[in-house]
């Protein structure tokens, strides 16, 4: 109950995390279906063994023909071609186009032998089996060439890439069924508090429903971790010790992490492993701690929900993303706006200030209020006030991280 003798800087805490995170290869890899690989991190290069497309194809609905025969064609000089067949996607024309001939062709269908261009249907007129050309086309016009999308031997995607939906489409187009991806970090959520009820339970008497567990689970999923959260752990050393030692890459403790008489987590971590930092010069989240337990990284997050969110974003989320091969930076879009009123801070600590945005102006809502989680849902984002600043005056341009 004495408080913190001293507090580490945010910069020192971030430096400790970066030095403590093993390279993502440490997690190993797993092979999964390409169709389920969106948002995963690629563990090895993907090289194409085929050309895409593997045949010349029409890019328009129209008529395949020899381009030179259209020269001089116009609406005033209609040149005739005999239509000798039809070519559909997956159903090529088996013959060869000769002089004065054309084949009706659909988009995506293979170009018939003897043709080098496609005349769009809107530049034609039909008179029975005679097609009249109303315009010219040059050689190769409206024709997709072999390998114009992907060539045999191309490295299509490189190791370390965060796979997007369009990446899955390209991977599928070259016939890849399975991919090697980085294993997701396994993150154990350890929520303590004898006053807590399971999430979704109606609060009663002097008990409150757990908000941090579901919030942390969603954040971990966002950042590419696999969540392990079997439920609330009682504020008892034996129960917490057992949870600490469960299999995981990262352990997030929320509650019981400060310096109160029932805050067992720091003492247990020191007993079982190492407390590297406990107490950080920031608001909220000053009781945050971090350390190691065998091969696990452990983060001691405050129990107050806003402090928990802030500490996760600054520290634990960074570790989860980095360990899984993702960018360490915040996954928030940033905008520059003006402050509608001054934002006051104290030199010597980093402040996390929630703001509302209206047009090009940002109105500060709160720096304190660590237990008022709804302040983050009423906010559009947050501003970080660095430790060497007393804040920003009204009208100052600030960077807002958008929720």
C-alpha cells in the first residue's frame, strides 16, 4: 500500500518489450488451407508454377478476327465478315479463322487460331450470318495475353506478408491449396477479482460484470493472437499460480496487479520468474508491469477498464503483433485535427486523452476516469501527450488515433 517508489518511462517500457520479443520464427509455422489464410502471416514465399492466364483470351464480348481486315472500316464503310462459329469461356473454337471470317466470342473465352484481335460487339451489325464491321481494331486489341497476370516462376507473395482477401484470390488462381503461415501467439487472459461476475451477467449487490476479459479477447483477435480465456480466476495465490503456469506465449493479467494488499500478481511473477518493470509514468495505466516467466512474456494490466485498454494498446498489443510477425505500430488510422479547447497535461508523464471529433476539430473528453469505459465508446479516438509537454493550447494541430 506504499505506492510505487519510482516509475519507468514509456520509452523504457517499449524498449524492454522490443528487446524481450523473440523473432516471430520462434513461434514456428503451421500449414493451413489457403481459403482460410486471410489475415495470417505468410511463413515462406509463394512462387507460381503456372502462367495466368495460360492462354490468350478475349477481354470483350464481340468477334474474333484478323485485325488487318478491319482497316478502313467505319459506319460509312461497313466491311463484311462471315461468322463461322462461336467461342465460349471453357469451350474453344476448334477450327481456324481464315480470310474474311470471324468467330463470335464471349469475354474470357480462348482466342481462336488465326485471330489476333477482338472487335467489340457494339462496333458491329449482324445480317444473318454476316457480321458488318463498323470500326477498326489493331493487333492484340481486347486480347489478354499469356501470363499477363502472373508468370511461371514469379514470386507472387513474399514471406512475412499479412495476407489480404485479394492475396487469397491470387494464390487460388495459381492453384495453391495450402500455405505455410506463422503460428499465432497463444495469449492467456488472466482476469482476477472476487467482486467480478462472468461477462454478460447482470451486476448485483456489490459485484460487477467482467468487461476486461471480453475486451482483451477482441483486441487479441484483432492483433493476430489465439485467445485462451477459461474464465475469471479468484484472487488467491494458488489459483493465480496455476493460471500463470498454463501453456501460453504471452500472459495478460488484469486485476491484482498494483500494490494493494490483495494484488498478488506482481509478487507471484517475481517468485516464479522476473518482474522487469512495475509502474510506468503515464496516465491512465500507471500500475502497468511486465516481465518474463520461463518462455512467456507477462503483462500486468490495471483492472480499471480504460487503464486496461490503454496499457494493452501501448505494451501488450505491441508484443502480440510483433511476436506473430505483424507490424508493431498501432493498427489505428491517424488524422490531424485542431483542438477545440486546450488539453492540459503534466511534464514527466505520458497522457492518453480521449477526444471527440466534429469536422476538423477535436474536443478533449478525458485523461482521467480510468474506470469509465463508456468514455472510449463516446470518443472517436485518442491523443497522446508526450512526457516533455504540458499539453496543447486551443487551436493546436494534434494527431488523433482513430478507434
